[in-house]
C-alpha cells in the first residue's frame, strides 16, 4: 500500500493507493447496536477481554460505516453507500465527505452494493428519493435481490418500505450479477453467502498490489480472533462462519491488505496467522 503525497488521514477520509488505483475511505458515520446482538457465541470472559482490548460496550457498541471510493482512471466506483440520514443522526455523511475530498457524486459511474441491509444502502437516494449518484449503475447480486424482495422479507412493512425506496426506486439503474465476476480489470466481485444469501466481497488488484474488501463477512476484529463468533443479523450462521474462515485463509495466504466496512476508521489492516490463531495487524 502506498500513501498519497500528503499521507492524508483524518476523521472523514483516508487517501491511499492500490497499485495505480486511487482510493479514498470515506466516513459515512456510525451508530450503536446491542453488544449481545453483535457478538453472539462469546463467553462472558471473552466479552470482558473484548471490552478491555477493543473498547466495546458491555451493553451497546459503536459501529462505523466506511465507504470505499476507487478511481481506476476509467471508472469512479463507490462500494456501499452508508446508513444515510433516515435512521440515525450520526450517519449520512458520505455525499458531503466525498465533495469535501473533491469527488463530485455525478462523476460516480459504478456503485457496488455488497448487500441489501439498511446500513449499506441508506445513501443510495436522497430525501426526495432521487439517486445520490445519478449517473451510476448500481450492482447487486441476483441472490441478494431475490432475497430482499422475497415475500418473507417484504412481510416486514418497515423493511418493505426501505427496499421500495432504496433499491426498487433504482430498478432502471440496477445491474445484476449471477456469479463471481470481474467487472473491470482489477475489480472482482465475489459471492460470499452467509450474512445474507447474496453478500458480495470485492477484491481490488492493480500493479502487483491487492486490497480485499470483506464487507460484512468480518464486521469487527473480534471475528478474526474468534471465527466462531457471529451476529444475530446473520441469515445463515453456519454458512457465515464457514465463509469467514475461507476468506481469512485466502487473505493471509496472499498477504492482502484488508478493508472492513464496520471497523474503526480507517478500517484497514492485515490479517495474520500464528499457527491456527488469526489476528489483525492495523496499518
């Protein structure tokens, strides 16, 4: 990983390079979630250790929403769009922070939606239901689209309203993929089911350097050290754990820089392995 000329790092954006690609981690904000829902499967002793080591709360834990901007030279890409303004007052800063870093939302031509949860798609449209990135195509997996528009999911009126506003209002802009796909040289989307059936991870490669965006396969460093841990928001717990282990093994074997949407800003580090134990080495 190469820092830019100024090594920019602040609370709203972090600039760096992956080979020839220009990247910016843009902070959309944060929200709090019940700790018991985020770290199911940990013993009381492990929770106490995590409180000391990571500063998680005993009852609630603060989680970040970090979006990744990638300029390949030909395409300007955003991976996930944050939680938006509809749900909490501490999020919804993506568009403004892009502008502050010289990025015009109209110039974005690809938006990758890792999955259809509110905290990843809440910045798709503005308060008037107009696309925040009007000239972009929005990429989502077919499995995820089928999942989020199923009768079971839409039986929840709140979620149905969310899907109508933040996903289906963009139906003319949706680009649906059915399998792992390299959408541009060096930008590969990978189906990684578990958290949701059609969850996408993103592998970015340029000029001998690689960045792996784990999205919600790994939502906190605790999951790296305790791969059997899971969150109550996982659709298929067994599959989520299985997928996480495969991803971590691949990242370690290829020594890839890792970006995690929900880690503390700027969400970058290297996953390392000591015998059978995994751990995170922050940049």
